[in-house]
C-alpha cells in the first residue's frame, strides 16, 4: 500500500511491521503474503517498539498524545 510510512520493525522470523499516517494504522508484511492492516484508526502512528518477546507493539499516537498496545500473539 502507498502511504506516509514512519516506524518499521522486523521480527526474528522476518515479518515486517510498519506504521502509516495515511491509513492511520500498522501493517504486517510477510514474504510472499498480502499486506495486512493489524491496527486501524490510530491518530498519527509514529516510530514504535516491538517488544523483545514479540508479543506486542507499543505504538505512539502523536495526534492523541497516547501509546497504544497492539497485541501480536
């Protein structure tokens, strides 16, 4: 998808997570797979943190002055 990409992280298995201001969400991209939006309606999703156990992303919402937890497992 086309967007205004901000944060990016790569998991141990090669899954790529990216935040996008245009779609107001976080996307999951896997090799050979279709992009999947895993979080929606975020107000300015910026650089985020992938927890070391890869159970969640901590996504700052710049427009809302808060941090949203996106669970992965």
